[in-house]
C-alpha cells in the first residue's frame, strides 16, 4: 500500500503542481473529442492567471505526495468567488496512483474547506470526453444541472 502525505496550501502552492497540471492537460487533451487543441495550447501560466483573477476571494490547494518517492502524485484546487460560490477547479491524480482513494481524500479535504468557509453553493465542471468522472462527483452530491455547449473553434 502506498504511503501518502496530504499537504494543504493556498495560491503559493500552485507552482508545486506544474508537472501534475501538465499531466492533467495531456489527459484532457487525449480524452476531448472537440477541444483537444484548446487543451494542447493552454499554458500553465494562463491557468494560474485564471485561478488567481480578481473574482476569487479564496483558494485552497490540496496536494498528495508519495512519501516513499517524495513525488507529488495528485492535487485538488478549490476556489471561492465573490458570490461565495465554491468550485472544485481541478482534481488530478497520476494514473498509476488512481483507484486507491487518493482522489477521494483530496475531494473530501476540498469540500471540508468549502464548508468551513460557508459557501452558498458548490460547483464542478467536467470537460468533454471526461464524462466517466460524473459518477465520482455524484457520490459527493454533485449532479448535472445544466449542460453548456460551446461552439468548436474552426468548426
């Protein structure tokens, strides 16, 4: 069994996840039927800028670290905006560490932080091609409310 350490941080911890974020980007690029180019062209600094814009009033970065290797193996970024809406912005666990409860631990820690901050509601967006995670989010009380369609670039 893997020996995992969970670490809590805030905005300053974003740069610790850069290599994991690239793994997440590649995962979504490979899964996406319509927006693979959008994922492929996204840069880490662009994502950091989105996460730290003025509409956010709070951020928590939860990290999972393999204590034996010293490597970060997963993360969850959650934010709160000015309307006190909490969002699970990004959740990722390296492939070889999936199905071991790490994503669940990261999710539970993020939700606990959102609850502590008394958000009005909580949301999570699921990218096209990644619908297989909907059951995971259903387990935490998230259900489809709207389906947003976006015009495919150069379609």
